């Protein structure tokens, strides 16, 4: 079991309030991702749940019982750090065994769990090595191994993949998702990465300056961003936000249209000149200037477009995909 | 980080390093050489460097005239004792200051360092009087206390800077893994700090072994360590350069040998953190 509830949780460092009163429930078995710009309090929130920082007020409940004053060692949660935080003086085997040793698991049971974790994480050949003799990806797998053997109520991940190169990141992302499918344990995952958030999460929590801007499933946030901030934050490339006359025509202060919802057509509604064209093969990203709408309008077309710098294009937005926002930045129905 | 250094640069660096090392070592070398001369040769002008009549007379005289092993044992007890007592006090203090710093931690550290700027003679009279009143004059225990106190700021500073190098996340990981404070210190913190603790131990034994102000002023016959043994040969009545040198050589030999065998550990400890 691993349901985690935050009730009016606040956190201040000295006079600075980093987390204003915040309520959030993470259901048992859920994969919950915290995203938000740098410094918005994602790590702080995770560390509050872990117990590595004390909350200033409010309550944290794990499976319904108040854990606010329970030390981290007793909360039954496991954490995977961005820096891996392996014990450098212990072998991989000893690293993985450490939480079980602390919990007083019998030696036979320890060995059984180490073997099965090592097999699942492809670490069998490295069990006798020190962390210093492993690659970044292997170290991260050891950190995950150390977290799973103690069978925690929930896993906490703080940007676990950000030190890895792009290819490894994709591989590890899949491994963590598979792990979640297999274990069905609650996971809370902090990331900067759009793709990680969209692909892994059951539920995304978008934070800004310690406030929750929106909570929802990835598609929910993608289709119905509650405000301009979420609209601009979720999705890559970013949603185009257009003000002025074009917005007024939709009775809105601002309208938003995602790059993938603008088509290059023969005689479209909008005209412009191609600035940079990014050819990815599968897709083409066009950065269009001189539309009279915004500085740069981003357009995403599937397949290869034979368009180059300086070419004139004609564009049509898909009207059913236009998001409308009022003067305070909130979504209009 | 490895930068290509031309061979010429390397040769110059090596030569400069050797010259500096020889300059530093020369007084010790001269002392050792003098200890094998006769008293007349020791003060000969011009002095002879290697071509004199090598003799062991000074050593036999010194050995016959004073109790080398008694002083040696006092030195061991005082230097090792004060260092270990200092570590027992300093390890928890340095942990606290490195991992749970408070608002005043920096000030406390600076204050401790500032006590090292005071000339020891400034507190000689009060300490002497206190020692006289509580009966610690000329006792090994008294010296252990004094040397521990004067070296404590250095021990704490050294340990503090080693501990600061240990990433806090590793300790947090231990906490998340279910380790209480005791397990955290025992299984994670201490093993990681061993190089730092070892080099602090070695350096402080050396400092305490060589300390001459307090060991000379607070001791007479019973607890005098090797520093007092050397000093007893620098008498105003006559010139005993050769015997003084022999005594000095005998006094520094144990610590030189210890330093030689532990130099790897010492250097590693002293440059801890400088190389990632
Ligand atoms: N120990 C601390 N003392 C004072 N301020 C802190 C402390 N830890 C974090 N903060 C502040 O709290 C805010 C949130 O920090 P936090 O590390 O949670 O951000 P984050 O969302 O994880 O950012 P990033 O994405 O860059 O990791 C920041 O403004 C930071 O300066
Ligand atoms: Mg962070």
C-alpha cells in the first residue's frame, strides 16, 4: 500500500516560503510526475514527502496515518537520487543489501532478493564491483536496485535520468515504466523532461513557485490546460500563444494553438515566411516569421517538407484545436 | 585535466622541487651528520661535510647519561594520548558542524582558529597555576590534556573540511534506506571518512611529538618527553654540539620513520578534496 496525502503542507526556509499551503493526494499504485520550471520546489516537495526536510505546517499522511514527524528511516519509502548517492566504499552487492541489512532481513532472503534484482536490472556481472567502476547507467540501475529490494510503500525519484546521455535515458525510461507495471507500487517522479512526464505519468502535477497549477492525466493537461502557464509548459515544441486581433475574433484575450494543429495548405488563413526549418525526417518543425500574429509561429508537420529558409507559406489552424484564455490567463470554456 | 607538459618544463619542475626539498632537509641532515662527529670536529671551521672520523661515541654517551627509553615512552603516551582524546572530542563536533550547521557554526570555527593566533606564553601563567593547584604539573596526564587542547582546533578544522567533502546525499540515502543515526555514522559516515581521520591522527601525533613549549615548561623529571631530553643537552656550561645532535637524532628518528611509512596516507589526507 502506498497512498500519500499532503494536507495544507507548507515549507519555509527562514523567511522564504517555498511551498505555500498545498493539498495533494497520490493514490496507491499511481505513477505521479512533478514538473515545473527550475526552482519551483519540486525537489523540496519530494524531500518533504521523504522526510529529509521537515514541513513547516500541515500534515503528510502515508496510507492514512500521519507521518509528518516520522523520521525518513521509518517512513518505508525508497528514494533514487539524481547523483545516485551510492555508498562508494561498498560493493554493488553490499549497496543493494544495505537497506535489507538495516531492516534485519535474513541472509538467505537478502541473497534471494539481490539475485532477482540484479537479474532484472542486468547487474549480475557487476555485483562485486565498487560503484566507482561502473558507468552512469549501471550506477543508476544499482540505485534502483537498492530501492526495490526493500519493497517500499512508494518510490521517490528526483530527476534520476538527468545525468545520462539521451540514448540511455530512453532505455532507462522504459525500464522504470516496466518496473512500475510489474510492481504496481506508487512512484513519485520529478523531472524537467517533457517526454518523461508525458510518457511515464498516470498523473502529472504542474508546479510553479510552489503552487500547484494543474493536476491531471498527461492527455488531460495536453488537451485542456487550465491556464496559460500549463498551456505553455506542457507540450514540445511549445504551444503558440497569440494575442490581439486574432484572439479577439475568438472572444479571448489570448488563444493558443499547438504546432501540430497548424497545417501548411494552399490557401490558408495565415501567411508567413519560413525562418528556420528543422528537418527531423519524421517531422519538420517550421519557425514562421512575419505572420502578424506572434514573433515566431511554430508549425509541426509530419513527414519531410521541402521548405527552406525564406520560403513563403500559407497556414491553416485547426479551429477545433484552438484554446481560449481570458485576461487573467485562465482557460475559457 | 591532464595537460601536456613539455619535457623541459618537467625537468625544471623536478629540479626546483629537489632544491627546495634539500633546503628544507639540510638542517636535519646536518644534525644527523654532526651526531657522528667528535665535539672538536663539530665546531671545526671550515666544517667538514663527509670527511671526518665517523664515531658512535656521542650515542653511547647520551645513552649512558640519560634514560632515552623513559623519555621515548613519555613522548609516545603524550602524543598518541592527546591525539586520541582530541579525536574523540573532535569527531562528533566536526560531524555536527559539517552536516547540521547552525547560524553560529562559522563563527565558532573562526573563534577556534583564533585561539591558535594567541601566543601560548600568554596563557602560560594561568595554566601553570591551575596545573600546580590541581597537581597536574609534571604528569603525563596533564600534558595529554594541554596538548589535546592546543591541537583541538586543528583537529576539528581538518576533520570538518574532510567531512564537508562527503556528499550529504549519501547520508540522506542511508537515512532513506532505514539507517538510524548510529548505523548512519557507523556504516556510512565513518568508513567514508577514514582517510581523513587517519591523516588527522598522523599529523597530530607529529605535531604533539614535536611540541616543545608546553612539554618543556610543564615537566621536570617524571613526565619529560623527548623534547626535554634534547633540551637537557643544550646547557650553558659547555658546548656539546655533537651530543646535542645525537640526542636530537634519537628524538626525531621514531617520528621520521613513522612519517616515512605513512607518507602516502599523509599526502592523500592532506590533499583530500583537491583531486576529485
Ligand atoms: N536548504 C535550502 N535553504 C534555502 N532555500 C532553499 C533550500 N533548498 C531549496 N531552497 C529554495 O527553494 C526553492 C525550490 O528549490 P527546489 O530545489 O525544490 O527546486 P526544484 O524545483 O527542484 O528545481 P530544479 O528543477 O532546479 O531542481 C528554490 O528557490 C531554492 O532556492
Ligand atoms: Mg530539483
